[in-house]
C-alpha cells in the first residue's frame, strides 16, 4: 500500500503508522493477507497504483472518476470536511459556495472535496502540495480560508506554538462527511477478490470489538 503522511490518521511518525493503518492491516490479516505501507507524496502514490506498480492507495475519498481506475473498499472511518476561516474575517457561516467568492481558499493538490466545490471555478483556490503547507499559508495570511479535514486541522493546531482554535472559526455548515476507503488498482490481478477479503476482515473486526480497541488505543 502507498499513502501520504496524514496525521492524526496515518503517518510514519505515529504509533504503528497510525490508527487507520492499524485498522487496515488488522482487517487484512484477519482475511489472510499481509499488508505493508510506504509513505510517499500523494500524487505519486495515485500514479504508482494506477499504473499497477503498487497495489493499493491507503486512505481516499470516493470519486466517480477515480472509481474507473481504482476498486474501492468499504469505508473504514468517517472524516468531517469543512472550511476554516480567520475569525477576523467576521464570518461564521455561508449559504452557498458563491458566498465565498471574495476569499482566497487554500486547497490540496489532487484532492477531491465535493463535486460542487471541485468544479467551482469561480472560487479563488490556492493550491498546496499537502495540508501542512496549506495550514502554514493560512496562518501567514496568504489564504483567508482553507478547505480541510476538521480533525486534521485540530491535530496540527495542537502541535503549533501560540495557536489555538480561538484564532479561527469552522464555518457552518460542514462541506461534507466522507468515508475513508482503500483504492486498489484495477490493473492488479484478483483486485475484486482482495477487496472483498478486506471488506470481510473489516466487518469481522468491527463485530468482535477489535476495531473499537484499536481506536481507543490511539486515543480516538
């Protein structure tokens, strides 16, 4: 499997490579497969798996276009996606995306958010290669809003000096709640069976309490 460092869910710096990694490898083990993960830039991970060089992208949102290239697993976790804004902007909510036209919005390259947001070419989107750079640009006032996993933002903020949630506001409503899946390259032989095996293992560890114990062990 390939993925990018994405704390607090998975990263080479986290215990057992993170809560999501442990859930995935445990589900695979339960269904008779040994899974390992390598951390690479996101765009490279997508390409290597699409080309059949590696088997699986670990941790991805569903997207119809991607589904033509990759076979999706069942969702392993739910992620909350939204807009974080500087409190000094004086906004706390929006009715439609067009309400945000005047602001510079930080996004991550090659990420999918929602079909409406992804296709909203009227918005001023400022692209970063990863969420760390996106957050740094946000606090350096190079962007006024960022589109991001709220949990990821809170985690990164907790590791920053002299920054806290009092400086920012999470706009209402959330942009989306997304399942976090595996994507297996359709060029990989037996990809249908392997994903079915994984789904079966995931169901087993959810039912017998292993899933919950892994969450608790990682502080979730």
